[in-house]
C-alpha cells in the first residue's frame, strides 16, 4: 500500500477512513493550541499530536468527501481568524493538501484544485509520484529513505 511504502521511507502517516475523522483530528489540534500562540511550535508538538505536514484527500470519502474537507478547512480558518486566533488560522491555512481521485474527469479534479488542493494524483497512486508531489507541490523535505529510493530510481528530485 501507499501508506506502507511511505512509512518504510521514513514518513509518519496517519490514515483516516473518512473526511469527518480528518476534520475532527485537525479541530482537536486547534483546540489543543487555542490561544497559546504556539500552533505548530516544537514544544507543542512534543506535548501531543503533531500538525500534519501535508494531507492527501480522496475526492470520494464517506461522511465528508475531499471537497467537503477543503471547504471545512477554509471555514475553520475563517472562524479562527474572526475569533482573534490568527496563529491557528494561519496554521490551518498553511496545511498543504493534495487531492486523490480514481477519476480522470477534469471537472472532479478541478473542483479539488479550486477548493485548495495543490495537485491531483490519480489512483492507483504510485508512492514515488506521491513523494515527488509532496516535495514539489507541498514543499515537504523528504526523509532520507525517500530520497534514497528516488535517487536509486534516478528520479529527478
């Protein structure tokens, strides 16, 4: 699986079976950092769950699809901003999101991109393609295991 490959390469991976669970996890992070002004700070990360470096959203998930998660992320950031928690609002807005879909339909892919996804990956997802998208689109510094695999495959990083 993609998650297994990413873990083997040194990524920390949290899998959520539906979009509602992903949003609940992000909202719990916000509540844990509310008013502290330290959203994403190393001390906060050491004390509990870490903010995601990136999110891969499937366009079709039960309970809340990828487009719904993107909408709720925007709404959450706006709510935080209006309540005076600019640090958490910025942290939510800066989560890089990649979309995933089994469809080659331009309209479906476009809705994720318009919603804020940085790139779309078509399933089945190749772990190498995902690692490259994380590096290029989400500006993630790849773990050494991923860099080694890409180097061995002679993939232009």
